[in-house]
C-alpha cells in the first residue's frame, strides 16, 4: 500500500489480498500487534457522524498501541473555519496519520496532497473504500473465494456502490448494481470499474430490474435510500425505491446459499425487511466487525 488510502482503485489486486492476509492474522492474533504503532497518533476528522467508522478506527489504533484524536465539525469546519491546506500543514506536525470522513471527495484528495503523513478516506460522497475492502474480506471469509462470485447491490448508486464496483473489478467478482433510472452510479465510476475489470475478467453491470440483478447472486447487498445530506429527499425517495426493497421475494432469486449484506445503519422496513436482515443468511454484524480488522491492517501498512 502506498502513502495514502483514498480509493480501492489506488491499490493493486495483490496489495488488497496482502491486506486481507494481514487483517486475518490481526483478527485471529490481536495481541501479536498490540505495540505495532506504539506512540503513534491518528487524527480522526469527522464532517459526517458515524458509529462504525468512529469506533473501529478509535479502537483499532488503540489495539495497535497508538492513540487517536477526535475532531468534530465544530473544531475544524473544513474549508470554512480553516482551509484544508492549513489543517493538513498543522496536523502533519502533530500526528502520524489522518482519517477523514467528509462530504466532498476533493477534500480528501486535497488533504492527501498537502499532508506529509498518510491520509485514509473514511467516507466521501463519491467512495467508501474502507467499507468496500471490509465487505470483500467478509465475503472471502464466508465463501472462501471472490473470483467469479456475483454481488448484486440493490438501491441507490451511491458511494458504497462505487467502492463495491471498484473492489469487484480488482478482485474478479462480478458486480451488478440494480437501481431506479436516474439513480445510477456515476458514469465515470462505472467506466473506471469496467476498465479495471478487463484485467480480472470481472463483469460490471447496471440494471433497473432488481429481480434480474439478484438472479443467481451469491451476495445481495443494500444501503439506505437517502444518505446523509439527502434527508430532504427521504420521502420522495421512498416512493421511487419502494420496488427495490430487499425482502424474501427478492432473495428467492439469488442462489440458495446467498448471503445478505448491508453497510449499516439500516432503516428496517424500508430498504430491507426484518425477516431478511435477521435471517441466518445475513452477515451484517460480521461485516461491521470486519471494518475493525481491515482498517487495522490499513493503518499498520501506512503508519508503521
């Protein structure tokens, strides 16, 4: 892994698999790495609230022997109270790594450009690479392989959909995004994933038919219909996305041993029914836990 982790596209297939091996070892033998980042500090910049990102990075750096400093919007207010350049130049003198969870992807790119310490993308409106890697790590853990598997993402073609396409392209997993017309993934993200997929034989597809998308899927994945920043659209989106609910009827089109995934938080009764998310085939909490292990591996690789 290079100096920063901003997108799954920035790392090679080999580097991703090495990260998975390290995460697997860290998960099974956490004490082995308990002083790996002793004395090192990670700044946690949150422009968006979070449960999983906050806890997994906070706990993860501590389990590696380091420390974290939480910075809320009130403390920084990037680009308004203080420029990204000034924040980067201050923090590089005080900490050994920066995790940033924000709205604009450009902010993360600018932070990485200006800061002399590693920058990790904890989420932007364009991508969610830590989530994507943890998702594929979880699938490999359960299925024993990734190449040739089919993942169907049902819902809004958002940042999670982008990272799942990028990850599938790198790892040889086929990814179908089933979404309403007008809510497709960004065309540039689809083009990038399709281009990357040529090297691994993966298929990247977008459809407006959730039944067709879920057909023979090994993994069915969904996310909330209205992400942070889209609250005013929540009611109108419910009407548009109603046919894209993941329920038993939709899951019946997937393979018999298909698993259900969700990056959480889930709006039960909207994008997914209780009977699906609480079914034994649901791995949402294993998936959430694996954020911890994969992110520890990323921090170790960048900050050691």
